[in-house]
C-alpha cells in the first residue's frame, strides 16, 4: 500500500473506518453488542490480510464485504443454535406429552377398574375390596363375611379373572 510499516497502515485504516464499519454492522444486526463484536472481527480479518492490500486502494469496500460475510456467518450460527435448542425443547415436550399420556391411561384404567368392581355381584365385590383395598387375609375376610377361606379364594379368583378379561377386551393386549 505504501512504504509505511503495516502496523501504521492498519492504525490509519482503523481510525478512518472504525465508525463507518460499526454503523454498517449495527444497521445489519440492530444490536450494539453484536455490531461491536463484528467490527472487531472485521478489523482482525483486515489485519490478517494486510499483505494483500495494494497502494492507494480504497479499503472500505473490502471492509464492507468482511462485515457482510461476518454477519451472514454469525446469523447462520445463531440459526443453527436456535434450531438445536428448539429440537431439545421439542424432545422435552414429547417426553412431557408421553408422561401426560401415561397419566391419562392410568386414570382411565383406574376408572375402568372401579366400574368393573361396581358391576360385580355383591359378595365377590366385598371379597375383592376387603382383600385388595384393605389388605385382609382370606381367613379374616371369611370371618368377616361368614364364609370359608376356600370360598373367599374362589370369589377372589373369579373377580381377578373377570377384571383381567374385561381389561383385555377394553384396552387390548398391546397396552402394557
């Protein structure tokens, strides 16, 4: 460019163009911090390419291209990061949806079992409730209902078979 050392040339170019480069970067980004960062990167790139400048060359068009390319590169990077974050968020919402779906299925299952219990004959229902809800043994249930422990076992077996059969027909075999 001239006979002066590259450092002096660079400082002169920086003084003459720093504000113009910043304004252009700010116009493209609309963000003062990003514009400042791009301006710095632009002059780093210029410093790395000082050896390519020709004497008397107007440097601003080159700086203009640097700024434009830096803004494009940065925008692409931000877009990729945003896309990656959205993918992570989508995966989390899918997991949340699956949790909600499981909760809904559990609620439906519980409701259906309660309906099935209500539809059982009274004695079978009583045996089932005393066994499963209150945790009574066959002997305790027999004493309370004045029936033998073997009869308690028969009622409980019939109740469980009935519930299993009805759930299988309602929900199908593929929901486990």
